């Protein structure tokens, strides 16, 4: 099963993943302010948890490469959600004040991450924000847990797609400045500003 079909299938059961992940997305939403009139994009929005929480607060858009995920997000959030690829987003240059991306960036390898960041930078307005939520290597017991998770992702690469990464380096190399970094368990939240 290819990745897109896997996510189409997962869309029906994604509430279960949300039991583990939604907490981190809520934490990330506390780290920046969204004002009325601002344009917000959730790239790889899944079933639209973040879009639902932000409904009515700004101009909210979502995009996901899985039609099943995009349809679910559209139905549940009422936001403008399109099917599209993070490598080639269906938006004009500088369209968004805030670009949010949770548990998507860590699916890709380093060279793909660089390409995605180029695309994020293109659609982000000057001095716009990029908010990334990823699996990372935690500290203490979480270091052990993230190691275990990495092992699972090597044994079952088609199921455990999100690998622990350290995104700061590639983000800063790609023209964003990391303004805030929080590690909760083995999840990293980065709030970055696009440099001009
Ligand atoms: C682990 S889920 C995370 C969903 C959501 N962001 C969340 O935090 O609940 C990964 C999502 O990324 C989407 N995705 C994977 N590759 C993508 C790509 N190249 N472009 C856009 N979305 C992609 C998948 O369809 C899936 O909905």
C-alpha cells in the first residue's frame, strides 16, 4: 500500500492517533497569537483537529495529500481544505502569515525536508511564522521511548512513518530563524520566523 492510500485508510481511525498527539498540537497553538484577518495554513492537516480549534479566529486553510484526510477535515472543520502536496502547494507566493505543520515533516528524510521548507518559505509571507511539531529525541525516559519508536519505524517503516528528528538545523539552513523551541516528552515544537 503506498503512503497516500495508507493515509486514506487511516482517516477513518485517526481519532485513535489523536488520543496521543492532540495534546502536543494544543501546546503548539499556545505558543503564537493568531489575529483576525491573518491567513493560516495547516499543511498536512490530517482530519483537521487544528483547523477545528481555530475555526472563526482567522482565515483558516488546510491542505493534505490524502483525499480521505482532506475530506474528513473539510467536513469536520468547515475550513477551506484542499487536496495537495507539501512539495508543491496550491497557493501563491507569500499567501500565509502562519504555516502550521504537525507530525508531517518528520515523515521525510533530510533532502525532502529541505525541499518542503523551500516550498513553505515560498508560501509564507515575509516575517511570517512557521510552526513545526515533530517527533524528536527526548530526555531521560523519553530518550529511551524515542529510541524504541525509532526501532519500530525501522521494523515497520510503512506504519511508523514519523521518525524522531532534530529539525532546528535544517530549518535555520532554509531561511527561518527559530524563535521558540519546546520539547515535551519526545515531541519538539518549533516556532520559527521567515527571514527576508
Ligand atoms: C501523521 S499525519 C498528521 C496529521 C495532522 N497534521 C496531525 O497532526 O494530526 C500525516 C499527514 O500528512 C499527510 N501527508 C503526508 N505526506 C504529505 C505531503 N507530501 N503533502 C501533504 N500532506 C502529506 C498525510 O496524508 C497525513 O494526513
